[in-house]
C-alpha cells in the first residue's frame, strides 16, 4: 500500500480521530526520533497497522544533535567490536546506495601529518584507514561511492583544509566516510516514507500509562486524551526510555559540537580530523556543513541526573574543542569565532564504571513487567537494523501476522526511485535545495503557493521560502521552532534564527 507522504495538520487531526474510535491496531511506537521513525517504517511496510506518537516534534531529541555522520564503524573495529563495525559499514552502504543516496554523501576526512604526531600514531591511523577500506569492501560499498583512503601531499592538504597548520606539515592521510546533509532531515524522510506506506505519524501527542497492549494518548494541542489498544507497544524514546519503563537504567553521555562560519576554516572541502592528545583512536572533527557552516565536535562526557529537553554544552567542553582543534591550525580560533553550539545525549546502556567513551554502542531489546517492548542504546547509523531487530522480536513475541522486513532495499522519499511527484528536472534548481530534498526538490517549488517562493528566507541564508511552506504542507511542521530548528537548521545560529523567524511565522499564518 502506498499513499501520500504529506504530513499536515489536517492529516494529523484525521489520524487522531481514527485512533480514538476504539479499534485495536497492531503496533504503537512511542518516540519520533530516528529509531522510532525507522520502526514505524519497518512495521508499515510489513503490512502492520502502526501509529507513531511523539510528545514534541520529529527529531526533537538526540536525533538532531549528532555529528551528521553515517559512520563505517572504524572506531568500533579498533576497540575489538567487530560485529558492530561490520554492521555499521553494511548499514552505511545501504543508506548511501539504496535508502537515501540523496541525503548521504562521501565526506573526505583529512588527518594532517604534523610534527606533534609521532611515528606510532601515524602508523595507527594508516592501519585504521586501511582497515576501513576493508570494511567498505566487505560491506559491498563500491569505491565510486566511498573512495579508498590514500596519502596526499602538503599542497593538496592545504587545498582541502586551507587553515591547517603549515609549519612542519608532511602531507596528510585522506579517507572517506558517510555524511548526512542533516540528521533531522533523515528522520523526516523516514517518517514521511512510513506515512506513504500507511503509518500514522502524530507529533505533539504524549503517551502515558503504557502497557504491553494499551497506552493513553494526549493531544498536546487540545489537551484531549483517549486510550488506544494495540497488539504491541514499543518504547523508542532514547534517553527518556526510563520514563516509559522504570526498569530501564541508562547512562547518558553528552556530545557537544560548536558551529562556525565556514570562512573561519577557509571554506574547507574536507573534514579536518585531529587526534586528541593522549588518546588512542579518538579525534575531533571540523566538518564542512550546509548553510556555509563548519561543525566542530565531539565530546563524550557523563551526563547524570534528570534528562533535559535541550541539553546544553558546558564551558569546559567548548574550551576542550577549541584547544584541540587549535593544535592543527595556523591561526588559533577563540570563543568569539563560535556562532552557535549544541549538545546531545547518547542513550548508552549502563554498564557500570568506566568512561562513557568506552561504553559499547550496542543496542538491546527488552520487555518490561507490564509488557512494553523497549529498544535502548544503539547509534544513528544502525537505525534500520535496530528497527528490523525489534520488529522481528515483536512479531515473534506477539504472534503478529506480518510479512518479512523490506527496508533494506526501500528508497526513502526523495531518493531517485521514490521522487514524489517530480514535475521537472532538478538541473535548474539551487544545489542546496537538491541536497536537502533530492529528487523531490522540483516538487517543493511546484507546489508552493506563497509569494516569491524561490527567494531566500533571509539575506545570506540559502534556504528558500518554498522550503518553509513545504515544511508546513508536507513535513508536519506545526510551529516556527519546527521549521527553524528541525526541518531546517537555521536555528543553530541565533542571529540567523532571528532573521528568518518572520518568514516562518508568515507561512504558519497563511497556510491552513
């Protein structure tokens, strides 16, 4: 079954009404991040009736705070976790060649060979990159999609990363990994593809009193509540999993990124990859991103206590990232160069003592005493595999009449085989629009009813007004924050957010 991918306020109202009529559905998924969206898509494409409910918005939590990378698992290979390394490489290949080639591209990673990097460290990096090439081949990902690693000379290194330290630069190692145009856009694409296959995707709907066969849903916009019966209830709320199932104990770790104008790094075309002094196989990355920005990350710090809706970077993490990147730059960057910052919490399974950096990124599927099935842990790259695993177990536990998993070869909305009403060529469209929407890009403009649809939402921001309208008419955006912070990432820089806010409010006011 295939239908409309458009998530609208009208569809939301109709879907809530249909669920409130008292009929039992197959699966309720609690949580609208990448894992929950992936589960909804898997369930819908197996022929199950499914509803996803999210208290806030799609990608509201950890799923929008990542490094925007689809990792090949090299780090996990280095720590001896061969299973997760192989799966990560396989899932990266699936995303890049089948599910979402429009959203995931090859990102060059440049490790500069500076005097501070000793012979042993250089050998370790080179061996690691060679192992990464082996993982790529094992996963069946062609070199045309992810080029093989190599050494380059100093001149080429400076072309790719213009602000790299030149004194003593002895070339660089260059390797490739997968990079998302944006993590929140991936969540939206997965959720819309699930809707295309019949899933009900409901944001601003809170779940409470969950059991194995029922949950109370409350519309956050109206305050109205009703009970929903289901054959299975799946908890995919990430770091908030313990609020749904009190028997779950997680150990969140905070990962912080800083946001810069790309000009501060000389408008690089490769991610500058810098070893953390005193660490083995840990790096910080200065990654070129959309909207003319560079994201610098990543920390890995214990984050005990209550879980905030929006985690905040600490001053110590900001200092650490600046100090580390400056070891590889010609001219030091300071706090005044930072345009924005964000932090996310990894939902790590509590394994007791030790550093969070050393805690396994494996996921687990559990069942609460009340019968709620939870998926905890894991990482963004493996969201599809995690969804397949939890659905396989759910189907077996609950005896659901479901077909086999179909997501391995299923193109998401915007992938070339799933273009969604492409009406003309994308050749004459802004490259930034195509990067965010893929084969769907022509439809963004063709369906626009706003004035001046191809004009930027604000001077110097390469997001057009039609994208804001599309966020409301097709992508489920219900508030200005949804548009600015998740359908686009303008809001990561406060000054840009202020300049674009009026256009977001305009679209919400003029579209029913």
